[in-house]
C-alpha cells in the first residue's frame, strides 16, 4: 500500500529530528502543532488550557523522540502523549476545583458546524460541558475520538475496568441531565395530539 507524501515527509522529519537537526524539528512542530492543538481543544474545551497541554506534550515529545523506533508511528505516539498531558490537566483541576482557568467551568467542545447542528446535538454538547472535567475527558476520548478502553486506561493511569465504571457513571450523569429535556419533548408531543 502506497503511503501519502505527507506521511513520508513526517517520517523524514522525525528521522532528521532524531539526528538533532533543528530545522527538521521546527518543521515537524510547524506541521503537527495545529493538529495537536485542535485535538487538545476538543479534549479540554478551552483553548488556553489546550495550549498549555500541547506545550507540555511537545516537551515530552522532544525528550522522547530519540527513543521512537518507527518514525511512521509518530502520529499515534504524539497523540497518546498529548492525551496524557490533557488527562494531567484534568486531574490537577479535579484536585483543585476552585482554581479559575482549570477544567471545571462550562467548557463545551468546539462547534465544527458553526451553529448549524440540530437541537439535540446542541443539548448533548451543553450537558457534557456541565459534567466534571474527568467525565468530559473520558466521554470525549471514548465517543468523540474513538480511543480504545485499554488506551484510555493507560492515559489516565488506571485499569480498564475502572475506565468502564467511570464511563458508565459519566453516561448516567449525562442521561440524568438530558432526561428532563426528553420528558418535556415527549409531553409536548403528547399535548399536541390531544
């Protein structure tokens, strides 16, 4: 299977960055920083927190890039590092919920449709934004990004069973937030039939 030219370029940049070439490192950062920032904003819901997490991720990537054996694995490796840094930010916020600026406010995922999405999707996004930071992170990783449970467990530093349990709790909390809205819609529909 032929690889895309961009993937081959990434491989070359990783190899050259591993050899200590600053121009290759700058090019790699220039190509990947917007992608990592976009993912972090999606995970954390706040651009400033996301920028901090991405900066932390780049520091980890810089320290570990020479140990990356397969340059073709750079993307998943970098995304895993970023997800860990985002999880770190969420854990810090959970420990200190009174700190302003940390994950704890009403942080909604970005709206890629520019407001053109259906009301139910808006309601789900709004409800998710009110959940505690760790629940938002777990729901986003699992259902928006499709990250496997084993990887999430590794990212948040717990067992797969604990992740399943926490996801169940997060889904239940989300369901409770959405149920009054669903009940109101059903009752409105029933009144229209009378």
